[in-house]
């Protein structure tokens, strides 16, 4: 990406960029159907304001008409033009910017510890690369994906050709915000596709957020858009979502640090995890009960066998003793006649 482009900030051109492109960004930046990239049947060609309005209840239609061309162009430049990645992008925007406009993160209990200054929880977060005040506030969440932290501002500024470290507000400008969204999704594309192919929307959300903040909005937009976009190959993979999500799946291939924060929480996913845990405990208990019953039966059989052996041993002992007594008796009575003859012979 080159920095020689006009960057719009509420209708103004950022001074450090080429003013020769001083035109409305929605006209200068986005040819709605780049030659050789999209066809009328493509998923991206179906992405119209009328469709997106149905995925963003409550969002001003003017915002969608204004910013959608930038999001489309950024995704197209990164080759993210299929149904799965389009839905991922729009669902992410819905979770982070419900009005379909790039915004700045607001102070909240997630980022601020009273009575300190706003965003003081971010000031020394090592995973964000922050070095202390005022880094927390300076590199707070911005844009369509809520880019957060000095490390991420430096990474995506370098990747896209913007001085986000020196001018972090550029991350909130429409064009850079759309490009940052697309660049992050592209960097994590394998992990995202793996999660979506498995029907695991929570795992897909964690790749961006690090948790499940905003998951209800994310899921709502994803499922609202899924039947509106026609794409046979993506439909095969995404149809698994309707048959039940594996919400506790942990994607080990996620490499990049999460870059966004949001205030909403995924209550439904917590309930599902709780149900899965209870089901696991029930299965484990049944398995233990079966093992215990098997052990009891074996123990009873062993005791019965030991008793049988002992009884047989006693019977054998008694029989041997009886045999010995009989033999002794026979010998005694056979000896008596000889003893009588010997006594008679000895008399005078």
C-alpha cells in the first residue's frame, strides 16, 4: 500500500498526503466493480446498501451508502470477495461500530480504573506494546475494527503506509479504517476460515476481539446476511452453523494479538458453555457409575469363588481324616487275634 493517496477525515484531506487526489473518497477510491475482479454473480457484487441495511438494524442508511464502497474496495484489494469473508467483515463492523461508521472507543470499566485518567488500564499493557501514559488514550480503539495499542498502530501503519504512530487519529479516517479491517482479516484468514467452516462463530469472533465481547451483534449480523448472499461454496460450509455451533472450540492457529475492545458480552455463548460443561459432567458420572458397578460385580464373583474354594478344601480335609481313621481301626482289629494267641502260648 502507498501513502500517496488522499485520506479523508470528515471531508478534510490529511496534510501529509498527496493533495492531487482531492476528491470525495467514495468516488475517487471505489470503483464498485473493479475490472477483472468481480462479476455480476459474485458475492461482492451482491453487497449493496439495500442488503447491508438488513444486517445493521438501526444504522443510518446514509452511513452505509457512504462507507460501504470503501469497505468493498478494501476487501477486494485483499482478495476477500467470497461470502464467508464478506460476512466475517460485516459482522465484525456490526460488533464494533453498530452505526456503520468508524468510531473511537469510549471510556468504560473495561479500559478505565477510577479515579484515574481515561484508558489508564491500557497504559502499560505489554501485549498492546504500550509504554505508559499517555499511550492508553493515544492508542485507544479506533476505526471499523477498533485498532488498539501502540504495537498494532505501528504494525498496520507500516503495512498500509500510514504514520499511525505519529497521527493515530488516521485510524478513524474512513479509508484507512476500511483498509485496516481488510488487512487484519487477511492476516488471520486461515484461522478465520477454519472457524467458519466448522460453524464456530465464537471462535471466529475471538480472533478479532480476543474474547466474546459484542458476540450477539456479531452473530446477529452474520446470520442475517447469510441467506441474503448467494455463494454455493460458502453456503456448504456455513450451513453447519444452523445445525449447532461448537462454541468452546479453541483455535490454536491464531497468531496475531487481538486488536479490539467492546462493551457488549456474549451471554448466549456463556450459557452454551455452561450447558456443555453440565453435559460433560453427566457423561462422566455415567461412565464412573458403570465402572463402579462392574467392579462390584467382579468383587462379588471373586468372593463367591474364594468361598467355593474354601468349602472344597474343607470337604477334602474331612474326607482325608475319615479315611485315616478307618485305616487305623482296621489295623487295630486285625492285630487282636495275634495278641490273644500269644497270650495263650505263654500260659503253663
